[in-house]
C-alpha cells in the first residue's frame, strides 16, 4: 500500500513567503496592514497576534487597533472610513466574529474593496464569480495554493466542497471553478452526503464538526483537504477522521495544513492590495 501524502501548510506557506519577499524587494514602498479587533475573545486575540507577527516577519508594516467589545457600530464605521482614506494603509481587516450589536454586513461593506484583504466585500465577491481581478478570501485561496504547491491537478477534476459559508465554502467553490474544476457544493441539507462526497477526486471539508468525514465517505485515492478546526478537550481536531488516511492519496493535517496557508494568503492579499490600488487594476 502506498502511503498517504501529507500536504503540509508550513512548507507551502514558506514557498509563498519566499515569493512575497522577492516582490517586496522590488517595491519602492512597504505595504501596510491594519487589523481592527473588538473585545477579548481568546481565539480572535490569538489569530490577530499571529497575523501581526507574520506581517512583521515578512517586512510589512503592521498595526493592530484594539477596541472595547461595546464600541458603537457608528464609531467602527467612522474609523473604517478614515482608514479607507489613509494613503498609508493598504489592507484593512476587521477580525470576525463581531459582537452581536454590530451588523457584520454593514462593516464588511464599509471597507473599501481596494483595501479589503479578507475579500468579503460584495464587489470582491462579485469579481470572484465574474472572473475578474480582485481580492478573494484567504482560506480558500490558501487551499488552492496548497494543492498547486503539491502538484494536485484541478482542471476537469471532480471536486466536492462540504460547507457553504461565505468565508470558506462558497468562495472555495468559486475559486475551484476558476481553476476549471467540476464543482459540487454540499451542505447540511444535502441528501446522502457520504455518497456525494464519494464522487470527489478532491474533497474539501469546511464544516466545523470534529471527525464528520469517515473512511467510507472517501473515494480511494482521493485528495482530502480538511479546513475544519475544532477545539475538543484542549486538542485541535479536523472535520476529517484520521482513518481517512487509509483510503486517501493525500491529506492535510490539522493543525499544520490549511491554517498556515490562510495567514500566508493574507500577506499575499496585502501585497496585492497595495499593487492593485497603485496600478488601478480595478478600473
Ligand atoms: P460555518 O459554521 O459558517 O459554516 C459551516 C457550513 O457547514 C455551513 O455552510 C453548513 O451548511 C455546513 N454544515 C453544517 N453541518 C453540516 C453537516 N452535518 N453536514 C454537512 N454540512 C454541514 O463555518 P466556516 O466559517 O465555514 O468554518 C468551517 C470550519 O472551518 C470551522 O471548523 C472553522 O473553524 C474552520 N476554518 C478554518 C480556517 C483555517 O484557516 N484553517 C479558516 C476558516 C474556518
């Protein structure tokens, strides 16, 4: 039996960081990222710290603005408007989830599409689906980049994505279409999900349920990407059961698979935003 290949996020991310360093060397300016965080949700604190750290390590300008969890929505929108107009800021990211009194949609729509490094603004969502240039969500971008790094062909392949969130599943489907894959987008209402999953030559799982996907859901030889991050008894578990390694040809570990790629793509998006804004590629 051949061994299942592990698709390692850190290795693929390092390759991307190398490319970004090359690009940065050629630029007459330093791209800058601004992250806004409300409240002290421990996961958000940790994610924001990591983003800031990676940005600095890469040589970007990075700053984090921390606000109390009860910051009024209008105050947040005003700050975003200021940052939209700040020539010295290339990328703006408001860490999600936001407190319940704030309408997330309003906030995401307030960020200039040119600085929207999370790729959640409706203009960028539209550009993703219409085939144009834009800023696209980091996690699905990271999945595509990871698969390409390991030479996984997508063109014409049967790909099933499980999960239809705006952050992962839907943009994942859009990006895979752009790669000429044949895409099925499955979700909580899909009938006979295991059978649908078994169609996949490449299976991407982004649900948030520990070990949902079992061995018999996976077509022998399939490539399996586990986006899930579930904290169970202090451990991080994916959405894919480890027994899947017995049938898959390649699999992403959790942690160490998609996670590092998400952060790396945020850096790539910051550099891209800086270039798009200066060269007017959105015209
Ligand atoms: P979400 O809760 O917004 O969406 C989950 C999706 O899964 C929904 O579309 C729902 O239809 C579907 N779903 C729920 N239960 C299902 C079931 N039993 N069968 C089939 N589909 C089901 O979550 P999300 O933001 O898309 O995140 C999904 C997972 O990915 C989470 O574990 C999250 O922590 C993880 N995540 C990881 C990264 C990373 O960088 N590694 C980034 C974002 C999200």
